[in-house]
């Protein structure tokens, strides 16, 4: 069992930056592939980024590529999402997820076993 707690959300102006953190409980964090998703009001949950357990490979959604960076610190049981050049359309609740099923595409929410409660990011124009 893994518990995930996101933090770092808030209100920022367009063009600004935020760094989200996702702290995981348990001693097996370093074995989990991790992902970030987001959900805006009235929209489906959208894949943002993912990272392998070792941190060696990263994946990004098309809408954030070149602006967001996912990273992890296995010694701190934490995964991060650095968000730069934020746009109003980035406004959403951001969720981290863990434990990817084998053979996954990395981009579908049903492929992840554990989820955090989410943190709100609001980008003003």
C-alpha cells in the first residue's frame, strides 16, 4: 500500500512557475513508476508526465512538453513536477499516481494503482 500526498499548488500569473511535490509513504517508492495527471472542471483527467522508477526515462503530454519537467528523489520518496511558462489553460487539479501496470502506455489513468488527493493549480491571465 502506498499513500501519496501532493503539495505546491496555488495561484500564479501566466508566464510564472510552480513546483509540485508528491510525497509517498512506504519503503518501496523506488520501485514504482510515477505519473502526474490533471483534471480541469468539466474535462476528463489528462496525462501530464511520467517517470520510470530509476528516473532514467520520462514521458510528457503534448500540451506540456518543453514547459514541464518531471523528476524524482528516491532518497526522499518524492516526485516533482516543475511547471514553467504557465498558461491559463494549465489551470486544473493535479494528481500524482504510482504503480504502473506492466505493458502500460503510461498515459491512461486506469493503468496506475495508487492516487493522491490532488492539489489545485490556478493560472490567471
